């Protein structure tokens, strides 16, 4: 079933006669269009992509299942939206209440006369969570590149090299492979490894440091996200203990992933493992998130997420322990939920590597 057909089925189930799609990630998933501005109108019979004149040729190439309408100054895009809604016989369009700003809604209300606008939950986010075979194939490619990048980094990690220099190595590698960065790389070392989302600095690596790498490739718009922590030199007994407990928690969570499991339950497995080790207080973030066209895609593994897993979802599993003054450990893999469990897509070894 095409993405457009899936969207129409979701609309029929919701009772909404039509939907205006404005979120760019949703727009790309639905239409294939990768431009920086656009909207789509979808109903049971209509499928229209609206953008501006910068994208006239691109939109026609990328969105063959949609009628494409572009416009140029001084035309107002809201007027074009009104014309297309009327041409499709739509007078009660719904929109994503989490994406449309108050200012945009006010402009619509001023110009979309005779229309009844309905604020609704995003129907595409849930659809995007379950990947089709083509999407999974792109994520696999991004994961392979992440593994290869981590392998290459091992030869670059040594005392005196700075966090920024290693972050640059990651970016250069992905671009050399024809890929992009899924997000700015995290490289933190020593006491700075206690910062889960620390920004690479000019700090040089030193013997005894934990060094945490968190990065991902972007392949044709689909992301990977891997985290590994390595030791530079001989780690202390405490460092070895923390690493072993984080790995134990991650392996337990991976074993708990299966269709029907809730994000809360899987998170609880990892958190419970760390609790037994006396480390749960140092694990402040959720266990994982959806992965796809966005690095933080739909779905979460967290203490507040009741949403249950389905085959075809791709999730990260990334427990961490961060102790101020000592450092931190995070181990992250990308996994595909299967009919009877999960497949781990990131394959770089997880045993503690001492360099």
C-alpha cells in the first residue's frame, strides 16, 4: 500500500473528510517532495501538493502521485490553498494542531472564508512509525555507514586528539561516502562524558578517559543513530563496573522488545537493571526513540510511553549512566521490531574497547 493510500485509510478511520499537511517530515513521507516549503491537501479523491516557484520542476519530479501547484510573487500562498480546497470540493479540512502556528491559523481563518477548519492530532506520525521495506533498506544503509565510521575512528583515538577533531573525522567520513549527518556528532571525553548531549570541545583526550561517540548517517533522508563508549588506556575498576552494568541493561531491554510491548515496559526493564546496580539515579533520559526520516521519529521508549510496539518500527535502545566528576557511559543500537522480537541493525561491537 502506498503512503498516500495509508493516509487516506487513516483519514477514513478518523472521520475527517480532508487534511492539510504542513509538517515537512510528514510532507516528504507522504509525497516524496524534499523541498523546504510546501503543503499538501489530501482527501478521498484529491491529492494536491502546493509549493512556490523555486520548486516547480522538483515537485513535479518527486511527487508523481500528486497534482502539483506552484506560485510566485506577488501571489499569496493562502489564496492558492483556498483555490485548491474549493476546486476539490473541500469545506471542512483538518490540520495538525501540533504543527500549525497560531499566526498561520489566524491567516487561514481570515482568508479561508466558508471553510470550517478542524484542529486534529497528526495522523501521519503514527503511520510514519511503521516503516515499509524501502524505508528499512535506507535505514540499514545508514546503519552500515555508522558501523564503518566507528571502525575507522578506532584508529584516530589517541591522547592529544581533541573532541572537535574526532567530530570532524565523523563528518568527513559520511560525506566521503555520499551520505549526510543525521545530526551534529557528539564526542565527549573524561569528565565531559557525563554530559549526555555534550558539544565537542577543544579538550584533548587523555589516558584514563571514557570517550563517548554519538552520531548517525543520513541516507536519502533516512537516519541511523549509534552510540559507543570506549576507554583510552586502562579503565579503573569503577569504570569497568559502570560499563558492564550499562551493557547489561541494554541487553535486557533488547530482549524485551517485541510486538505488543509498551514503551514504558521496555524502558522499565533497563531502568530496573540499573536500579539493581544502584545506578538508576544516574539515568535521566528515556531509553529510546523512533528512528526514520527524523532522528527522533515517532514513538518512544520511556517511563511515560504507553504506545505499544508494532512490527516495522525502528527504535533506538540507549541506556546511559552519567556521574558528575567521573564521566559517563552510553551504549546505543538501532533495532527493527520484527514479528517475534527485534533485529539489531547497528553491528559494531559493544564489549568495552580499551585503546
